[in-house]
């Protein structure tokens, strides 16, 4: 079984030859260690190559790149504005996902002025096509879209967004509709380019609690998540839902909406992999739960090995588990611990599992 088959088999809830592995390689040191070069951008070719060199079974490639096709540089190398009008600040530790510092939407008048980017502009699929060319079908290439809550977060900023749930919910639902309009078309184009599955990125929780109530989620956000999932599933691809934070109270609705996988089960947010496996393991694939806040950055390789073994013992039986960190392979993690996680996945993840 090759890497692509292994990943997609687990995503379908089946038992592959071993537990697949996936992650976001979000540090340049890893590229330098494995490829001998530091990328200037999170691009399809380099990400596919480093994922294969590390021994991962899939790679995620952003549609149009992180800053978009034509970022408008305000202060070259320091701040820029993307196609949506969001302003970002570049920091060495933020690569590849720069920090938003300016938001174009505060009122309905601002929304009237918003010009939704055109997802069909030629070139948006370039990174995906390059990754597919590098992979040659050996690993799964994953596309992705931003969910409605996160898109509104970027357009409004956290304070205006959360106040609007009480002060102007119609502004939010209008933004959610604009977001889906763009991302449904983006998904169709990524499927046409040849991606094997999708991520929906929609962070709706902090490590101690969700950002919004279940009532607000169900009334205002969920209909647009359902619309997005239904539209992407029409392409024939499986859907992985990504959200950091403590989001357990939303999972029944997400699973019912038709997701195939859940990522990343943030350990420091109390996402209990055992309870989630027992509750949803026959309906969805679980990805993640290796602690990227403590164990991976500060633990020893032996600590990493123990945690990998624990996750595989809990979530691996019956298939439907993909080994990954509970966020990303960020700059704070030593390359040696990243390699220790992969080595432990190979050591403990072969089916039939023999961990007791």
C-alpha cells in the first residue's frame, strides 16, 4: 500500500497497512534539514518534497498561496494587504501564516464596499499542480478552503466579529454567504486540478472554551458550514474539518453535517482522544493529538515516542486514525523531535497493532 492509498483508506475509516502520518511543515529549519534549502514561501513543490522526505503520507497545499496571488505591499517585507483587504504584518516567527492586524469590515456600509476576489483567476491552482507533479500519485495532495466563521474573523477582526453575534447577526450571515460563494468555487477548481481530499479550516475555539455559544453556532454558523460541506462533497472528495481549541460541544453537529475527518484534537484544550474515538470513531477519521505545546517542543524523543504509542493504542484500533501533531510542526519544535514522531509512527503503527 502506498502513502496515498494509506491516507485515503484511513480517512474512509478503513484499516490500512499502518497508521498514516500527516502534518503542516511550518518551519524552515525542517526544510533545510531534509532538502538542504529554506523556502521563501509555503509553495507546492517544496511542501510536497519535504512531506515525502519526512515520510508523511499527505501534504496540504493552500489555494493561491498564503498571501494570495497579488499581495499589495504597504511596507515591503513588513506589512501587506491581501485581495480581501486584510492587512498583515510579517514576523520571523509567523511563517508561513502572517498575523492579521487590519480588518476591512466593521459595518454594513463596509460590506457594501467589499469586492470579493475572483477565485477563477489563472494561476491560483499553480502550487497544487506543482505538488501533484512532484507527488506523482505517491502521497495524497490535500486542498483547502476557509470556513465561514474564520473568513469573517479575518475580515472583521475578533472583537467586531464576536460583538456582531449580538449586535448585528445579519451582517455576519451576509459575510458567511460571501465566504461560501468564494470557497465553493475554489473547491470546485481544486477538485478539477486533482486534489485528493479537502480541509475546511474554521477555528471556533480557544484552549479553554469555544468562541461562541452552541445556540449562536447552530443558528448562525452551522447552516453555512453545512452548505460548504455539501458543496465540496459533490466533488467526490472527503472533507476534513480543522479547528484548534475546545470544540467538543460542536462535534455532534459537524459529524451529522458529513465530515469525514476531524483535525487536530488539541490536547492542551482538553480534546479527549479516547472519548472522541469511542463516540465518533465508527463515523469519522481522527487526525492528531500529539502535543505540539509541550511534548514536541520540550519533551525528549522518548517522551514523543510514548505519546505516539499512546495515541495509536487509543485511536488506532479498527483504523480511522491518522498520526499528526495537535497543531503544526512549528518553529518551536526541534527537528529531532519531529523525526522522533515519524519514527515512532513507523515503529508502533503497523497493523495488526501490537502495543500491549
